[in-house]
């Protein structure tokens, strides 16, 4: 199977599949879920526009999932963003190469590859989501 430059499953092991307390201690997770829903609503209403933010959606989806069990399968990611499978695989491979994502074989089904954010990228995503939330909150208070 062509992995589009992606690291072999299991080449980079995950630290642990634990829940991250920092996201549970705030409203960040709920806001990130709302951002996903807002992007999907936008894509549904303006379906002919073809927004080019698949990487953002992929990172946001992984960020939200990481607060629960810590990972999504490749097939989960293929269906969660509106991009061709090959494009999604290339994007994941690029993000793995850049050190933003980690992959491993699913311990329950070795045919599946699981994907998660690295600890540093998780921290950065938390910061970005909080920043967006703050900007929106400030804009609402100025109205």
C-alpha cells in the first residue's frame, strides 16, 4: 500500500493514550467541537465553494478526539474532512514528517493505523483554540 511518504505504522510510538486534563479543566474542548460544527455547517451551506482548510479540520478533529481516547484511525480522518483520500494521506504524511502527528498500528487491529497529535502540537492547538475563543468573546463584548 502506498503511504504517500507516511512513516510506517508503529515507527513512532505514542506516549500514552491518556486523557489530557488541561482540556477538561476549561471550555476549550467544547469550543473546539463548536468550531468543527461551524466549519461543517459552513461547508454544507456553501458546498460549491470548496474551502481549502482540510489541514485545519484534520488538526482540529484530532485535537478534539485527543481529549477522549487520544487517536483517530486513518479511515476516521478520511471521512471527517472533505478532501480526496490521497490528499488526506499526503497531508497526514507531511504533518508526520514535520513532527506534528504520530502514527501507530492499532493494537486491536494491526491493519489499521491510528493517528494523534504530538504533545507539542496538542499544546499549540490548545493555545490556538483558546486564542480564537478569546477573540470571539472580545468581539461579542464590543457589540
